[in-house]
């Protein structure tokens, strides 16, 4: 054996190519290569902006949806004068959109303050974040999105879609009030 180092590199390259060629993508998810930044699979919807894929909690980055449950409280909106649970409605909209389909999420390098993965998730190449904002069931979270969904939010607002036909508080404002004990419900 003239060059053992070259043989080692060839063997490593062969193993990487073998792993990447495996047809069962769930096996690839288990292996977790260091350069991998996509999570694929069936989902469980936690909230209008939070899902689980293969047991991993993912926060849809750049958007914010009303809370279905936060510190023991459910976020409400008013349609005409009727009180509705807008967090539950946002969650239901995301469930209806995804159904039982697999999705693909591009995961960011950093996790959020709650140790959730952050990512943009796609159903058949359609961004779920864009869908939720454009249909009016989530909002462009400008603090984190750099206005990525601003045009979609304007479209929903101009066309009075989703929560834009209700009286609501932005989720980040509502959460601040809950944390400050301003909302007692």
C-alpha cells in the first residue's frame, strides 16, 4: 500500500456517497450529516406557526400567528362583536392546508429562545409561511423577517382576508400583555 492516507480519504468519500444514495430518506434523517439543513416528513401541527416533523419542533421563521395556548390563555379576536379563538383558527387553517402530506423544511443554523428549530417549510414547493400570511392567518414578524412577508401581509390586509376582517391584536403585543398580567382571562 503506497499511500494509506489516500486510501482512507477514498473510503470516507465512498461511505458518504453510499449514505447519500440511500433511497430511504428517513434513514438519512437518523444519520444527521453535519451539512444537512433540511427536515422532511409528516407533520403534527402545534400552533399556527409551530409544527413537529419527525419529532423535531419547528417554528416557522419570520411569521407570527395568534396563540392557541400561551401561559394558560387562548388568544381571542372579535368577528363583528362575537369573541372567537383566533389561535385555534390559525392552527386549523394550517392543518387544513397540510392535511396528511409530507413537507420539507429548510432549517436555519440557530434555534429560537425556546430551543425550537427555525425554518421555512414547504408543501409541494409552496411556502407555508407565505401561505399563512397571504391568507391572513399569520403576520409578517418584522422583528425577525426583515419584511420578507410584508407584501403578502399587505395583500391579506387590503383584501380583508383571515384575521384582517376581525378586530385583533398582533400576537407579539398580546403575549407582552399576558406576560405583564394585563390580560387576566
